[in-house]
């Protein structure tokens, strides 16, 4: 599919990425040189800028590990393709590509000039990690969605008090009658990172539940992290104002800032999966000699729970889970 646009709104790009559809937005006028197009390629998984090489023009030199530049041939013309090697920076890279295209089409800069000027202007952003990585944003979305769900059962004061994830505790929620660990992913498989040997170990005398969320980019119908955080703050302020300070401290500890740009919308890919943590496979170092395991300070591993059925009975607060 090919569309024509003077600009490329992220909301439209996000819809194609979420649906896994490829498309092309020609940005330059027909017949003008160089031809410039914004492309969603590889089955709707990647974004790129295609810029025609006119005459003896050579591609700019890629000096950043996050950016890949190569050449393509199309209908007798040579094109440069600029794309990112970091899927978690796709939202930021969209703005970068639009900035390069604007310098070429609006300000008459050559490709090499436009790329170099944009890199210089964005170097501070591209050379340091985002305040929250994609995994951190997804994790916080999952915890806030569960927090809202739990508030319906226990009330906001108890739900906020139970939210211990930002404090670095072993589990994300310590509820009156059980504990809950929440894991969120945007991949097609339910693969989650387990931090530490004891993260899936129930506390003595308490049951630990493991909740798995799968999200996908949701376009106009989805919710952003900021949407969820603001909605939670609004409801806590209305229904449990004494807990607002604790909530804000948790949000700050999780790295959320209301001023941070955030327009990636997400929806549930599949229903919430709830498992008894005691039934899950885990790493056990007890078989090692004491002298060996005492020297192991930390362990992280990936747990794949794809295809497992939800427990037949689990906390009723999670029975009607939605990404509200």
C-alpha cells in the first residue's frame, strides 16, 4: 500500500506497526529530486527514510551504533535507506527521520548536510539511554493497570499501600491475603525476565501469584503510560487523597515523569494470564556446594510461560482485568 502525505503523524505510523502492515509515505513532490519517502517495511516491523541519491551523491557515513545506512536500487535510481538498529527507540527514531526529511525538503539541505545537522542536534538524545526503556515503560503500564484492578477489590488506599514494585521488593504487590508479581511484554511469546533467584519464591505462609500481560501497539484505541498514570492519580486524589503522596513517590521511584513525552499507545494482545508461582520452573542453587553458591551474587533468566493455562482459581480482583 502506498499513501501520499506532507507529514507523517506518529499515530498513523503506530497503527501500521501495531497491525504489522507495510506502507510508504512519499514526502517529496512527484518528479522532484531527490525523491524522499517515509517507509514502514519488513512486514510492518521497521521504519526507514528512503532518499534518492542524485548524480554522484554518496550516502552519509553512519557514525552512531543506533543507526544503519545502506543503499537500494529502485527503478533505475539509487536510494539511501536510513533505519535504526534499536527497536526500543522506534518512537524517538520516527522524530529523527522526520527532522532529516524536513531539512532536505523544507530547508534545501543536501542529504549529507541534513543527516549531519540532525545528528548534531540530537546527539545528546541518541547517545544516552531514554529515561525509561521500552521494557520499563511496559512494566510500569502493567503494574498501573493491575493497581487499578486491585483498587476495585480492596480500595485505593490498600492498593497503593500494597504496591511495592518501585521499592525494589521481591514482588510487585503485597496484598492482605497474598503476594503478586506482574510481568509485561510486547513480544508474541510470553517471555519474561526474572530478576534474582528468589523472585518466584513465596514468602513463608503466603501464596505468590504470577501475572503475565501481553501488550501490542494499539493506535487510537490504546492507552499511553501517561494516560494510565494520570488516571490513577486522578482516582486516588478523589477517593483516597491521603495516599496520593505514596503513589507519587512510587511513580517517581519507577522513573515516571509527567513532563516526559509519551504517545505510544498500547492495548492487550491476549487475556491476562495468572499462574501460581509455586508451579513455575525456577533456578535452584541448593544443589551446589555452599562454597560455590555463596560466590554467586545475582542471577537473571528468561522464563517462557507461553501456552500455559491460567490457574483454575486466583484472586477475584484480577478476574475482570482490562487495560483501562
